[in-house]
């Protein structure tokens, strides 16, 4: 199978490790905070009101996440080329700006075509920003090898901040302004995103030349095909839970407080990721780490099928959230363990592409299943099953050869 195109890397003498690695990575984490935590996932909070006000079916509602996922896939395919041409830092910033523009479009129009374009743009921007941000965070983290896994986990806590903050705002805006106020929520999300983007635009993060490998290398698909298959199943499976669980909570009688609490628990659990999963991320250079974490994620996704009690839903949100962000972090750890720095951006892009294909197909499939059977429970069944299948697949991914082992940071 063909390798992804090479990104030539100039031979450079790496500068001294960044003085404030944790602070820089936390600032970089604002990229997935805006692009994913707000740009993608806040849609779930306004979906019930949009569906009621605009007369959408579950399939139409699912299409909005499908078009967003399609944009994410396009962005992942473009990312390596954009990074090569404009650099990591510029790609991070412009990707985030595109996400903010998409939020404005969601706030100003109820037209299905305009909203579809907005969701597409959000996906493209989020993917470009994520791939560039993850590669940049990996380079910064690698400057402190003993803390690298912990530092890298900080980047993946970013979406949790977006989920938590939007969960504390959106349900109460909807409650205060009543039915049909979904567009006001989008304005609130726009203001929130602008505030969170400010540090990203103001703090210098131009470390594009840091930790560069002297020898360009390619990223071949075949050795990691099993891993990519498992990550594809994760992309297809998680999206049903994150798209329809707020509607599930509302249908079970949960009001604004219940919806906010559920969503905020998912977001807050992300902050446990760096401490809870650090050792697991460094446990194995093959697929064992992601298999363990993905298995926990499947358990969290399946818990709502056993009842609607507040306790069960709370446990589900915590278990799902704390493992969801760690699954994504584990893919970058896998790339960092098995490849030299010159291939990190391409490797992360390949993982993001597999993930993007899965989450592109997922919403349409589960929306159609829900329309056909008339219950969200069927969609959640499919979600949990795909996550479990992904965990099983990843468990069979062997570690790669010693030749792919990452080189040490330059002195």
C-alpha cells in the first residue's frame, strides 16, 4: 500500500527546550477547545431545539454532524500540505479562526444549506488546527522526555474545557430564552470561542524548527492498518453518543440542569486524563494502550442502555469522558513512540483521516437507525458495539520495528 507523501524537513540544530513547556501546550490546547469542544460538540446541546424549531428528522440532524465530519476528513487530508507550506503555528491559528467564522454562520442563519456549509467549515478548520497543534505539542513534549506523556495529555484535555464551558452556558441560555433560541446559543458560543482564542493569537508558539529530524522519512499505512481500523471504529462509534445523548437525557425528562450536569461531567472528566492514563499511555508501543482505554470508553457508552437514573447517567458521562480524550491522546503517543519527529505530522494526519472517515459515516448510520426504529436506544447500542469492536481490533496491533523508534532530541 502506498505511503503518504513525504514532508521534507531541513537539517537544523534544535534550539534549547522551551522554558515553559506545560504553559505552551496548554495554550495550544485552546485549538481543540474551540474547534472540537465548542465547534463540534456544542451542536449536541442545541440539536434538540434546532430539530424542533427547524422541523428536522433524526437523519437531517445526523447529516449536520456528517457534514462536519466530512469537513474534518477534508481538513485532515489537507493538513500535511498546509503545514509544509505555511508552518505549524500558522496552521494552528488559521484553523481556529475558520472555526470561529463557522460559529458566526450558525448564529446568523437557519437555512439548511448555510448551516451545512458552516458545519463543513468547522470540520476543516478543526482538523487542520488539531493536526498542526498535536504535532507541535508532541515536539514540545519530546523536549522533556520524562514528562512527555503527561505534557502531551494536557493538549488533549482541551476539548474537555470547551465541552465543560459550553455545558455550563448553552442549556441555561435555551431555558432563559425559550424554544427557538438556538441561534442565541450560537452567538454565546461565538463569544466564548473568541475569548479562548485570544491567548493563542498573542503568545509566540513558533517552534516549527524545534526537534526536527535530520533525515526525512515516509509514513507507510500497511504496518499500522490494524490500528487504523480500530481508530476508524472509534470515530464511527463515539459520535452517536456525543451527538444524541443530550436528546436522550431530555427525552428521559431531564431539564436544563440535568443536561448541563451531564455534559459538564463529560468535559470535566477530561482534566483527569493526564494523571489517570499517563502510565497506560506509556505501557506498550503497540495497540495495547489504546485497546484498554477504548474498552473503558465502550463501557461508558453502553451504561445508559441499562436505565435512565441520574446516578447511572452520571457514571456513564464520567467513564466515557475520562476515556474518550485518552483514546485520542494514545494515537499521538503511538506515533511518537514508533516514528521519528519528521514523520509525526504525517502520522497524526493518517490517524485523523481514519478517525474522520469513521465519524463521517457514523452520524448518518445512527440517525437512519433511530428514524427506522423510533428510539435512540438502538443508536446507543450500535455506538457501544463499534467502540468495543475497535478495542478488540487495536489489541492485535503489534509494536513496530526498532528502525521506527523515535530519535532522541538533539542536544
